[in-house]
C-alpha cells in the first residue's frame, strides 16, 4: 500500500494532443470586424473543427469521430462557410 506522501505527490499528466491539420478558410465578420479561421485539428478524442479568431479565442468547435470523421469534418466546414457567407460574412483568401 502506498504511503500518504506517495499518494499526495503530484503526478505529471501528459499534455493533451492538439495537432493542427489544416486551415479550411478565413472569413471576415461584418459584426465584430474581426477575421476568423476554420481549422481542423487532431486531438485525443478524434478530429476537431474550430471556428476561431486565434488559438486562444475559439468561437465554436465540433468533434468528429469514426472511420469517416475526416469526410464529415470536410463537409461540415463547407456547410459552415456557406452559412456564414449567406449571413453577410466576407471570404478572405488564404495567402
């Protein structure tokens, strides 16, 4: 049995996986006057799509799992882009 000190000793946790895969598109908001990007990440739980102003300022995220996760994430990104364009947002070309 572990001693009190052994049980209370902090354990190092592995940093969560967050590997940037791609940027789908960038879009300018007529409301906030900011430019947001739609990025795909590989995380521990699967694939994640983030609509974000920056890595620290995430507007929305969606998680995708399963064998077709990448295809579903691609389709979701395209549908989200079209919805934002239909609501007055402006596409910003990637450089």
